[in-house]
C-alpha cells in the first residue's frame, strides 16, 4: 500500500518496529528486503543517515540474541538469520558489529581462524563498506587465491560494497577482466549498482561506456536482461 502511495511509509516503519522480538528467518528476510528498497530510495534524500540508525535500532536486539557463534541445537535457518542480521548491522555501521567483523576478517586473512561459510558474506560486506584500498586489495587477493568457484562468486557479489569513487571504478574494471568468468561479470556490476548511490551512477556509466563489449559478449541472452535489471 505504501509503494502504491495509498498509505504513508511512516506506517510501514511503525509496523517494522513491532517485529523486534521476531525469531523467524523468513520474516526478517522480508523486513530486510523492504528496508533495503527504502534505504535505496532514501539514499537520494537527506534521510539516508536516519534510515541507517533505524536499521541499527530494529536489527540490534536480534543481533545481540544470536551473537556471532552457533549455539547448540541450532538449525539451518538460525545460521541464515545470523548471516542476514550481522550483514545488515555491519552495512549500517553498527559499531560493535563492525569491530568484530574487522577482527574476524583479520584472523581469516592471516589463517588464524577461518571464517565459516555462513559468516563470510556478512563479514566481507561489512569490512568493504567501511574499508579502504588495502581492504579491497586484500579481498581481490582472496579472490585470486580461492580454489573454489563458490568462494570466488561470494567475493564477486560483495565487492560493490566499497564506497570510494576510485575504488568503485577499480571494481568495475575488475568485472571485465580475465579474473572474472564472463557469466559472473553481471554479478560484480550488479553488486556495484546495489552498493551505494555513487555505485549506481558509476555502474550505469560503465555499462553505457562498455555497452558494445557487453552486448557482444552476451548476444542478447538472459544475462544482458539481468544486467539491465540490476
């Protein structure tokens, strides 16, 4: 109804606040998706910082309850929920989550304590979102060293979280390099487009500047339509 302009978005935010004690992954996934859409829209307004504060307020109680490490008797959905919540808090700049993500990332890179598959994406997104050129270089090194395609894809999807304009360009250039399989290029560009307002503008310009190469590469197949969609 809010999307259709029938009710105020404020009503939606009030409803979202009522879910702070919700334990169900599917519900949180839906909340996260809708908040992501709102956050994207609000990134073009003066309310961008406020929506990040709102995200932190809504997600931090469930984040504290779940913690970083699996508890005995947990199911698969709890692991998914933990990844979702920590990723959301990390991207929004939740201080404790950011500090812990950086600590665990450092241990992971140094081989002291390898991150579980469930936590890799949220940790990678968090450190990149609030990272610099050395963070990006480390991530590209992890990509090069990864022997499993699943890990390469995981990294490719999150590279767009980086914030600085010159680093966004570096990620876009990487998307068309030999390092990335042609079928995965779209994921990298899509990640940039969804990462930030600057990323969206940069990805749109990049697609236009490289349209001929991209179109020839995908020959009007489903990947070109996916690229346009993202």
